[in-house]
C-alpha cells in the first residue's frame, strides 16, 4: 500500500546518453520527493513534486509527476560522469503514517566515460 | 554540508560490545530519523522522533535502542549486535515529520565482528 516501486534497478549508460528512472505507486500520492546518493555518500534532496502533471527542471534533470499522481519520473539529458549514483524517490506515508517518508529501492546509474 | 553530523564515521565492534552512535543537527529541525542502509534493503527506516516524541519503531530488534534528549540530538545505543547488523546507519532530520525534505548526515559505517 505505502510502497513505491522504482524501475529500473540498475542502468548503465555511455556518457552523453539520456537516462530515465520511474517511480510507481498503487495509491495516489500527496507528493513525491527525489534524492540522489553518490557512491560512498549520503542521500541528498533534489526536489519535491506536489501538483498533478507537474514538471520541474534542474539543468539537465527533468522531474515529472503523473496526472493521476501515482507515478513520477526523473530524466537526465546527456549524462555526465558526475551523474553517477543512486536515485531514490520517496513518498509520504498515508493515514496515520504521514509523519514519515517511505523510500523506493532506488535506481543505480553508472556512466561509462 | 555540516547541517547534520554523525559520529563516529566508522565503527567496528564485537557482538558482546556496547556502543552508541551520535547524531546532531544544526538546522533547527524538529524531526529526526534513523535509517539502516545495506545492500539488501536500501534506506530502511528504523526510528522517527517528532518533537522529541518517538512516533515510529519499525519492528527494530531491542538490541537497538534510540534516545532523543532534545530536538538537536539523537543517539542509537547498540548492544549484543549480530554480524547481519553490519550496515551504514544514516541519521536524518526535517523541519517536522511528514513530507518535508530530509537532510541526511554522512552516516556511520558499522561492522560487527
């Protein structure tokens, strides 16, 4: 119920290729957050999406929230080696668990220079 | 980033030892979290404190004991751990519990021998 599924689990690309990771929920989300964790590092907040159909951009990163607010995606254009890391989506718990976030298992992106 | 600090950064302990992990946040936040991150279960929520009140104990074994003396400090007391408890333990804080962005500390890499 409160889980978010992320696909793919792993993605290896050549530098310059595009990359997309998807986050899916079986229930409607109030909002969705995205985090990035570099190898050996800790998760760092990237963005939060709240509105149905919302699209936000950060340089080469494009974040989308589905119209039904059940899925989200992160797209990176022309990947660079600095994009390497694990990308997590996170949802707010529902009902009495709305004080916490539930993280997906993440997508590990590796980039071949 | 020095908003959330954790000590020690690395810890090796035997199964009969008692040790404590410390987390401190300098962001004026009111919610703090302990996560366990391992290869098998990325970002597994352990405990949540919201305004110093424990609001989540995610079925964590009693050999892990949290303590939150004030909104800025969080401890994780460890005793009689098992080798499978070896993992990265991450502390995070947010303005309050819920869908607020979380700021993570660098983590403590724990090895149980």
